[in-house]
C-alpha cells in the first residue's frame, strides 16, 4: 500500500528521464511496425472515401439478421464490400449494407432482388450512391485542419513555455498519429469520417496531458541555473513523477467509457457503426498518455541539456555532490578510527598504560 500512497501523493522516484533511450527504442520499434503496415497492408477505406452504394433497411423489430442480408446480396450477384452493420435497436433498428459503386438501374434491380429474397416491404429500403470525390474532399479538409492545428499549438507552447517544449509536444503528437493510424492498418477497421473526427479528438487529449507535465517542469526548473541543487533532467524527472497520478487518473477516466463503446458496443452487441470511432479514441487516449510521459519530456531534456548553460549547471551540481561525498567520507573515517591502545581484558575501554621499565607481558593461552 505504501507504493500506492506514494503514487497518490506524487512522491514516486521512477527514473523516467534516465531510461529515456529505452523508451526511444521502444517507440521506434512501434513506429517501424506501423510504417511497414502502411506500406504492405494499407488501409481499409470506407464507402465515404472510396465511393460506393449504401443500402439502408429499416427492419425495426424484424428478426432478420445481418448475415441474412449478406447472403441475399451475394445471391443477387453483388457481394457487400464489408460485413453488413446493425444500427440502432428495437423499433429503430436498421441494417446498413455497402457495395461497390452501382448505376441507378443496377441499384434498383439489386434492391428488388433483395426485397424479394427476404420478403420485406420495399418502402423500408433507401439507397444512396456516394462518389469517391466526397471522401477526397473530406481528407483534404482534415489534413488542412490538422496542419493549422499543429501550427497554432506550436506557437502557443513556444510563447507559454519555450520552443524546445513545442518541439517535444509535436514529436509526441506525430507519434500518436502514426501509432493510431498504424493500429487501424493492422486491425483492418474501416476508415470513415468518424475516424477523422476521433483522430482530431485524441490530439487535443494528448496535448492536454503534455501541457500539464510541461507546467510542472517549468515550475521545478524556475531559476535552476542560479543554484546547484539539481540538474534540469532531475527537475524534469521530478515533474513527471509529481504528475504521474494525475496522468493515470485522467487516462483511466477517459478510457473506461471508450472501452465500453469498443468492447461492449462493437464487440458484444455488434453495433458496427461505432467501432471505428471507439477504436481510434481508445488507441489515441492510451498513446497520448504514454507519449506525454515517455517522449515529450525526455525530448525537451535532450534539447535543453545541449546548451552550454545547462551543461555548466550539471558540472556544478556534480562537483558539489562529489565535494559533499568526500567530506562525509572523511568524517566517517575520523569517527571510525581505531584507538592506538589495546582494549582492556574485560573488553570495556582501553587497557591501562604500562609502567615505565616494565617488561611486555605475554599473552596467556
């Protein structure tokens, strides 16, 4: 319990900064796996990005399942582009089926074939044909918004703290983006507009957690160059330990409802329309907490301690500690110096001094 008590009070002494090369290596391996997945697996783009036709069936309380719609479409000669999705529940239940791009006449013929096979009312069916240009325009707008967001964030952090912290924050954000996209590529979930929205959402969370740590680093490092109490890396490591519990609490509170959406809503209940948003939020929140502790602050330390003023600070701190260690060592030696006279036979105190001219006595065996 003492460990949790220290964690709650921000009194842990985990060496985050001293082990930063280990975290750099772990992050590099993860990023490499993600990039290789981009190259060899690519992404599973939803109908909004690659274009296609969407059939919506307002089944309500009907017992028809998604697999039955999948079979009906396949028997009609058009295999769905992805597994049919269930949207809503009860009287608002709908089955959504996405296919390749069809002409209006092809879509009408397919609709008639499916309605006949499943014996449902044609009035509960609606068809939308989506062109790929819409997805392209959405992607371009999202990238433009992302670039503007990163520029504004960099300017804010530079003025609020320092430019080195802006660099560390951008490294953490790019890490979160690549890892979140890499998980999508590896898992094969559909990339939809909800994915883009979730991606922008996790950037805000990651930035919030990073700024909290930065604020504590600035507080600990205030006027640090004027003293010899600690180095900048030690001040930064102290800040990470002091904000560790806050980062854990924030991440857990955010992850629990998202985990409910992902594992209960999409996994157990089978509501497929929320899995793309839930996955991007879950991965992004987890990587955001990781990057703020293990990447953003260590990068700031590496950039800061390259400057001559902080190098001199480290030398002064180390010299002072070496001097204090030598002083303590000398005092310990003086206190532990043996007496020049042998011990009294009783074992208490030194033996009495020999009389002048006395012959040395032999020790009895």
